[in-house]
């Protein structure tokens, strides 16, 4: 780096960037968050240069020691990469220059900011994958714990927002849990594709220096070097894929948030959210508003927007590196900053909520949601299902005309509709009876949901193992 000039590329220029152009193009305000990855990648490069003879052992050690000093300075807030530099790579190199002089200039041999930034962004995403995965895992555990407590809590199951068939709260919560388990699995798999190291690609075509790409990849925790130097610097699929995983996760959170919002409304009253996650009104003293759930629902918009923003950023780009790519980071950072707290808050909200089993049970009273079970009864007595459906439809119509519900039916009334109805037919009308009958794998019967919870634990174990391999390669 040329002493006073804060650019890495000043040599061929007579003039300077206009202040407006400078302000427009600088990225340090965003990419300073990559400082740890930058120092790690620089140290790995220096060590590799020492091993391959591109630097003497003494030179390599001096660079590594100075990088460690910079690490400690930033951590102790003695020095921080500041706005005077174009990006994190320039800022760190300048600091290195201040510490060890011209030797700092040897570090940039055989590498480019193009392969550096692609490497460091991957490392950053990988690290945050760990944070997100841990939060998501705890959310799944919370849902499974609640499901375990509510294996026998009946509630209306809905289609088209209409009462359809009785289910248990456990089955309903596990349905959400499976969506989050898929999100976790997607995180692990996206991680596999991301985990290739661009270093050694240089600006775009590779390098004539004896860079040991295997060593760099291993040192920085990657599975292997990226196979094509041009793809290595041009590829941001891992950002897009990650943003997709986050957007879909936010959509899942938003759907759950929407149910909590509805269920905490007085018309439902299934759940009361804790004071910790609700707010009052400045004008209406009685209000208890589910703001955190609403914000989670609302912030899914940011995650969806950032995903589409990233795809738009990539769509017209010719190979290889283009400066447009710099703008992947604000999208990525803002999304992660939103998604991780959303997952944590959803878990806390579920943990602290008070569930009202009585209200859920009461919602099944007179809602006709065991009509299917009544039809199934006739099927078990040999009546074809289509016919049984029509007969029970007639029973429902009669009830509605008389202003009564299935619970009010007598055996005599049933038998008027079909002679195969016997005394035990009245049991079919009980929601818990209908629930207990659905013992099929994946069904809502308590023992089936219990099996499902065990299955979820197994799946989570497998995904955790995949994630561990990604996050702790050595
Ligand atoms: N700040 C840049 C980015 O984040 C680093 C790479 C710049 N490379 C270049 N040739 N201008 O993408």
C-alpha cells in the first residue's frame, strides 16, 4: 500500500475519485463485519506463503504476529477499521502496513480482493449458520416439548379457515415443527454447497504463484478448493441460497405468528401471550396486543425482499467479478440480523404463552367436526363411503334445520337416517374419540403424535450431525 494513499490501486491513476463517487462506492460500513474472517484468511495466506517458500519463515511469522495484534486491538476497541478506507481488505492491509512497513505489501501476492471477499463472505455465512441452526434447534425442541404436554388437548383442525376435523394441539404444533426441521435441513445442505474455498482463484484466472489451495481450504475450514477460478469469484449462489432458506424460514415463522395472533384474540382465546411479548395501547386501557408476533409476521417481508433483491443483483451479471457483487452484503447482513432474533423470540413466545385447553375443547362443541367420524362409523358397518357421506350430510342438514348439533342427537334420530347406526354410534360424535381413532402413522391420535415426536428427534439428530461436520471440520 502506498503510504498516504488509502487505495490499493492508485498507481495507474493521475486523478482521484470524486468525493461523491468515493462515498457511493465505499463498503467498509458494511463489510467491517468481516474483520475476523479477513484476519483469519490473511493469517492462513501468510502461513501458507511461509510453508511454500513465498515468504521466509521469519517474514511469515512477523505478518502473523502483526495480524494477531490487530485482532486484539479490534477486540479491545483500541483500533477499529474506520471510514477512511474503501473496504475491510484495504483497512486491514493499511493497519498491517503501519505495523510492519513494506513487508505488509508481500501478503497480497497471488491473491485478489475478488477471491478474498468471496472466501470471507462464505466464512461469515458459515459462522452465522451455526448461530441460526442453534436457535432453530431450540425452537424445534420447544415445539416438541409443548406437543408432549398437549398430546390429549383437542382443538378444531381447520381447512379453508372452517372447522374440519378435531385434532390435538400437539399435532398442530408438530406440523409447524416439521417445517422448521426442513429449514434446518436446508441450512445444512446449503452449507455443503457453500463450503468450497475460492482462495487461489486470484482476480479470476488463478495465479502463477505456488499457492497451496488445499492447505488454504483446510486451514479455513472448507471441504475443498473451489474447482473453477472464474466461478470461484463470480459465484454468489451461496448468498442467494442462504437468503432463500431465511426467507422460507421467515414465511414459516410468519404463518405460526399469524396463528398465535388469531388464537390470542378473544374470539378464539386459545392462548394468552406473556406480558413479555405483548404491549398495551396508549388510548385503550384494556388492550393487550401481540406486537412481537405481528413484527415477526411483518419482518418476513424484509427476508422475502432481500432474496428477490439478491436474485435481481445477480441476474444480469456477466462473468466474473463485478462491483455489483459488493452489494450482496447489506442484504445478507440485514436478513441474518432479522432472522436470528425472530427465531429466538418465537421460541420465547411459545415458552411463555399460557394455553387454554378448555377454550380449545369448547370450540369443538357443536361445530359438526366429527361428521367425518360419523360417516366412517357407517363405513365400518359396511356402507360405501359415498353413501355414508350423503347420509351424514342429511343428518347435519336436519340438525341445522332444528337448531341442534351432533351432540344433541339420539340413537333414534340416527337410526331414522340409517338402520346400521347402533348405540356406540353416539361415541363417534365425541371429538376425543375421533382423535384417538386416527392412530395411523402421522395421524393425530396421541400415540401416533408421540411416535412423530420420536421421529422428529431422530431427524434432528441426523441434521445436527451434518451441521457439526460443516461447522467443526477438524
Ligand atoms: N469491496 C469489494 C466487494 O465487497 C471487494 C472486491 C473489490 N474488487 C474490485 N476489483 N474492486 O466486493
